[in-house]
C-alpha cells in the first residue's frame, strides 16, 4: 500500500513557471479524472485538486466551458465520497455538494451559451471555442435529483428526536431553493430541444414532492402552484410519474380541507385499481394519501367516508409498515437485500402522519357507525361487522374483571362506546372530549373547536338512535319533547332522525304529529323468541347438512318423487340383492344400493344368509345389466 506524505496533498498542480493555457488545464483535468475510482486515490485529495483547478481556471479566464466542465467533475466526485450507496453522505459533504451545484446553476443562468445535456456526446464537447455554444456532456437536473436522494438518506440515518435532525432539516429549505432555480433553468431551455423530457418531469416532480405535504396559510397561492406543476406532469408523462403527481395533488387538497376536490380527483383517476401494480414508493404514497383523505373526511363530518378510507390501513394492523414510518421486526423470510430496500423507502420523520391520531379518528368513526348497528341487531348472530378491530377492543374490555379509568385514547373511545350503548350521551361526550384527549388528539387539528363541536353533535344524534333501538320494547309511546330534553337537540332534528329511522325500517313506530309522540308498534321479537329462532335456524341447517351427507355419491341426489321414492323403482324381475339398471336409473349408485336393502346390506333373503366372504366376492364380480362394473 502506498503511503502518502503530508506535503503530497498540498503539492501544486502546475509548475510555478509553466504557462497556464486551456489545453494544459484540459489535459490536467483528464489526468485527474483518470485516477477517479482507483483504490489508491484519496477521494478528499481528488476533490481538493478539482477545486484548485477550478480556481486556477477562473483566475486565468480560460472560459465558461472549462469552468462548467470542472464543476461537473467536482460534483460527481463529491457524490463518490460515500463508498456505499446504501449509506448516507456526511452532512458537511452534502452541504458542499449543494453549494457546488448551486454555483453550477448560477453559471448556467448567467451564461446562456453554456449547454449541459445528455444529448451531447463526450466526443462532441466544446470547452474552448467561444464563437459557438459551449457544449458539455452531463445533466444538471439529475445532479439535483441525486442530491435530494442523499438528503433523504441523511434524514433516515439520523435520530429523529435529536437536535441534530432539526439542524439537518434546515438543509431541506436550501434544497427547495435550488429546485426552484433548477426549474427556472429548465423553463428557459425547454424550447431549445436540448433537454430530455424525462429531465423536465424529474425537476417538476421534485418540486411537487417537496410541496405537497406542507400546509400553507396562503391556500390559494399554493393551490395554483400545485395545479400548474401537476398539469405539466400530466402533459409530459403517462406512466408512474403521472400517478405520483395525481396522488400528491389529492394529498394537498385533503391537507387543506378541500374534501370534494380531493374525493372527485381520487374517484376519476381510478388509482385504486393500479396501486397494487406500482412500485413500493408509489404504494406508500397511495397509503399516505388514503389516510389523509380519511382525516379530511372526518373534519368535514363525512364519518362513513372517513371510516371506509382509514379501514384500509387500520384493519391490517400494519399501519406503521404500510405508511413506511417504521421497520417491522426482523423476519426470517426476508433477505438482507430486501431489508435494505425496505429501509430505502422509509419516509423522513418530518413527513410522518400521526398514527395515534389516525387510530383515534378511526375508532371514533367506528363507534358512531357500529354502536347503533349493535343496538339494532343485538341478538342477530349473522349481523355484518363494519370494523372487526373495534369489536375486538369492545369485547376485550367486556372480558376484564375490573375496568379502571381509561388511560390512552383507545380506552377512552371504548369507554365512550359503552356509555353510548347505555344511551348516556353526556358520559360519552366526556370520554371523547376532555383535557387528556385534547392534548393527544383534538389540539392536533387546526380547526379543533369546529371538529369537537361536530363530534359532539354526532354523538348526540347517534346516541338518540341507539337509545330508541335499545329501549323500543320498553316504551309504548315516547314524547318528542322528552327526547329533545334528554339529548339536548332541537325538535326539528329529533323529528328528522326518527322519521329517517322509520322510513329505513330500523324502528317499528309511528309519529303522531298532533300529540308530538312516537308510538311504538312493539312487533320486534323478545330476546327469548330471537334465541328460539336462532336455534330453529341452526337445526334446519343441521338437517340440511345431514341430508347432503346421506345423498348418493353419484348421479342425482335427494328425493326423486313419484313411484321411485328415495331410491328408485324396482324393475320387473329384479332381485333385491342385484345391482340392476333400475336402481342406477333412479340415480342411487352404489351408495343407494347400500341404503336400499341390497345384497351388500342384507336386503335380499339369500344375500342376508351368506357369509361375509361370499357376499364380498359377489359384490366385486357381479356385473349389472347395463354391462358396467363397480
């Protein structure tokens, strides 16, 4: 191994007496690049030599073409400072790379005769001829994309709860400034046909991905910017980037409470059908969008829509994994390469969706939908469950011998559900809206007071429905004024709820407007009658199962009717112990002979007295009249 001396790093690139010309600098640049990637090459010294060469070229005014070429080589060398692709760059190296790329875009913005494009081949480069455009092989846009990927890895490898993460988060703002500058460069050079359309899509997509998850008080301005960026993607790409842009736009609409726009765009795009065939990062973005759409629906009071959206993630019990907000425990069936790939798609911490908030919203939606359904179909064993996870939490709490005061958000919702089932809406409200829930859930909403009032109103309405369904067999008549006073609702709202329940045949009752009473018909069966009906259904099902088991294995099954009865009509001259065509025509087959008194079962007089051996031989060798054999 070659040992470098301290003065080797500070060794000058050129002799002090040598004349610095463009040809000499280009030759030196090729010499430095020739050592790039070798084991004996010190990467830091390699970058330092390129930076020194840039200073020398700038001092001697050798032209913008040479300066741009040296910057491109320097940026590539800075990216190669990291030996492993899966590891993150050092943050200081990332800042140096950001500064160098920013200098390159400043040069490109000031000198429009400098062209950096993948269309230009290395043999066609023009670094010295000032009469023509300077043409350099490379892509400044892909450098910005690589810089964005490296910053994501920096966030993934940093403790999200440390101050170091906050310091590194400042780099995201500087990167957004660079992306805006790169987008301006693309807009100014698009008509020259020197940029690949994919590069245009990449830089616009980078701008979208750094904008879609951020809430802005100036909603109209950000909506116009997002709409313009997405329309550009829609016009240039028809594949995966188009899907991602659409998901980002839906997420942005949902984040800013534009519920109807987000919902309509999701339904028109039909992204649900193609999400399963997308790559891992796009599937994560789809899951994040669905969750944000569910939270937006909840804020707007669309409880059923919110439940349907959030149930896709919550029912799997893998919300953290599906949203790429955590790594599951090591699994044996996964290779190290698969684990590295899983880590690479993890979302940085500052982009996370609050899982506790999402779970609490989902449980509240389940409570508002399930508790009236439980009251309506209390004794129906075949009732359809909307949320199995909510039922599991409810059953688990009922099995506890001693139920203490709720501690976390999940226990608060379960306790509120039990209170709603009893018809106590005030107790239910106190479990949902209190200081502890305010700190963990409600204060995380921007319009927290409006959301809380909406939830309290829905609790009053659903508790009223539950109360009427649970105690309909107790009352003969109920005054609407009493219901208004009990649930603190206006008479118009109570009248609307009860009328809707009667129309939907949930409640067997009649509204008497002159007296303002709800008259119960009391035609619902009692609990004992329901249990008897359930037993009858099970007995009928058991009888059907037994009949299917006893049916013949071949041919027709069950009762044939007519003179044939169950096992077919016996033909003239047919002996009971024979396997004849008449028995087969009745569809009984071998199993029917066994049940119909055949020789095998002792139905014939002669076959009944034969020993087992003779009967077995007769069964194996005696043909039937159609010529077939068993």
